[in-house]
C-alpha cells in the first residue's frame, strides 16, 4: 500500500519550506504526482530520491559546501 503525503506533509517530512518544495515539484525536481489541483507524494519515492541525491554530489558541489 502506498503512503501518500500532501504538500504540507512532505514539507514536514523533508524539513523544507512549502514554497521551496512547491517550486521543486513544479520543475520536476522532486518525485510528485498532481491529482487535479493537488500535489501528492509517495513516501517510498521520496526516500529513494533523498538517497540518490546524497550519493550524487559531485566533487565541485562538495568543495562549494566546504567554503
């Protein structure tokens, strides 16, 4: 069974602002599903997305974070 989150739930789950997430969702940067006018998010997809971002940092991005 899929555990679906609302935008507000997703913001709490990812500890990010709703406006930032809404922008990422619209740009297709976060796994999201739009049903009518409402966004919904699959927890398992979000977890896989988070894990892929952690391992996808380039050497340049790591250096920028250290500065």
